[in-house]
């Protein structure tokens, strides 16, 4: 077997296109996970058991079942009840929903880390519940959560190759198409894997930068 | 559902269990080797541990599985698919486990090291008889998270045609076209397996805590009973 550079040169633009799709899925999926995670965390703290218990159950269920099967569910089952999504959108929703169950735990820890005196002070100042959350608790809880959130950005990116199963055009899907014509899997699979690996390292480097910049609480 | 379909699901669940347990065994091995290497006094071992952890935490299970199943045969090594899956899972989870092992060993109070030194234990004795038995107790709770991650990751190897639960579910679906019941059923089966693994790991955790003379956290039942007594 020989390593064919010309073959790699031919497929590289296609693979890079795939990587761009993968990065789009990562970024939008992660934004979704950050927003939904906060919603889950707040709902789980609700004093009404009718809200907190079912939300808690759903979150635990999503977290302990495989993303891949959830993707199949979103992409193949939801159209039957009239919710049609393109493969990429289904992938983004799946990633966002799955990782929201992780980020909600991060927010929970961040909220628990706010000293009780802050709650008491908000009560003493007669702030409304909404004001307490938006002006006192969350501005302290969210920066605390950033370092751990960064870890989940990398984790989410590493799950993007699973979108191959619902035909999103990420690098492995591209590699499969290339292989179907060339019958030379070694270079294609290796390059797709390497692209993911390099991108993961770059992302984790930026994650560390963001953490250093925003990860401290300023009072 | 026909008998053949139930058979497929049962076989798939069995393969998933094998993948999870085999992956866990390999992961435990790699985790201990990697974690011990990372706290070693020998610089080159520390470097190897570091590279192992950084590389395999960065490489997704799917990427590894793809590579083992489709690329490695080109180099002349053909792995049994199930074993290729276990290896991909084990290498990946082992990198996370190595960090757990490192953290747990470093969390053993330094007075324990000093006591072992004062008693003239060799390095090997110190690790085997003093440090590791205490560190293991601290490892079990994070390991139980890891094993749930491993169970979930085992579904990923369906993509390289290993006939575990998800793959067989897809087969049934392509036969009968009932996406909702097949994929909903798969989710429930994975959910049940995750609950069983969590309960088993919790029992192990209590066992381990008792074995080094620590009071384990009260279980859910005991907590509920105590609460009932207080309110009565």
C-alpha cells in the first residue's frame, strides 16, 4: 500500500467543506445547549413539583441514552408527526438537546456556588424574583460556569462525527462518498479523522483562552 | 413484533453489554497504566501518559472505530469487529479514566505517603498497600459516570456495522418501517441499562467505602425511611 498524496489533494477541498459543516453544527448546537441548559436548570429549581420532577426525569433520561439513537428519533420519527427537519437541523437540535442536559448541571453547580448571603441581600432589598435572578444570581453564577461549559464545547464537537448516521455532510460522510468512487479507504478515513483531531485541539486552545478571559467573577 | 425481531434485539442487547463490559475492562487497564504513568517519578513515563490522555481524549470513539475497521486492514491488521469496537471504546474511556486515577492518587493525603515512608515501605509497597487502596474509593463515583458514557458510546459503533443494539434496531426498522416504536424502544432499553449500571456502581461504591472504614452515604431507601420517622 502506498500513501497517495495526489488523491488526498483532490479530496481535501471536499473534506474542508465537510469540516465547515461540522463547525457550523458545533457552534449552533452549542449555543442551543447553553440556552436550553439554563432553561432546564431553572425549571429543575422550580418550587412546583409538577414542573421540577418531570423536567428532572426528562433531563436524566436524555443524558443516559445514546445521542445516536436520539438523532435517529429526531430525523426519522418526528416527520411522522409532521415535524420535518433537514438532516443538519435535526443534527443541531439533537446535539443541542443532548448537551443541554450536561450544561444544565454546570449551571446548577454555578447557581449553588452563589453564597446564600446574596439571596438574603436580594430579599432584604425587596427585589422581585425576576430581578433577583437577572441582576444578582445569574451574573455571578454564569461566569463561574464558563470553564466547565468550555469542556462541553469540545465534547460536543467530538460527537459531531455521529451525524454521519443521519447523512449530514460532515467529513466522514464526505470520506464515505469519496471512497465509494475510489475504493481507497485508508487515506480518506485517516484524513477525516486527522481533520477532526486538529480541529479539536484548536477548539480546546480557544476554549482555554475564553476561560482565562471570562472565567473570573468580577464584583 | 415477531420472534425473529425479539431475537435480534436480545442479541443486540447482549452485544452492547459485551462492548460495554469489554470496553470498561480495557478502559480500566489503560486508565490505571495511564494514570500511574502520569504520577510517576520517571519523566518519560509521565510524557507517555500525557500524550496518551491528550490524544485519546481528543479522538472521538467514532473516529477510532472507523479507523480500526476501515483503515487498519489496509496496513495488514484485520481486527474482529467486536474487538475493534471494544478497543476503540476502551482507548477512549481509558484516557478519561487515567485522569480520574491521577486525581484520586493525588487526593490521598500526603501524610499517608509520609507514614509509609516512615515505616520503611518500598515504593511498590507504598502504592500497593497504602495509596492505591484509598485512591480506589475516590475513583468509583467518577467511574460510574464513565461507564454510563461508555454505554452510550457503544451505540456509536453501530456506524461501522457491529451488530449491537442500535445496529440491530436499525435492521428491524428497515424491515418494518416503524421508526417510532423501534427507536423509542431502543431509547427505553438504553435507559433501563443505564439505571441498572448506576445502581450496581452505587452498591460497589458503598462496598468500597466500608472496606476502608468510611461511612457510606445513606442510600435512597434509608434516607426516605429516616425522613418518614422524623415526620411521624
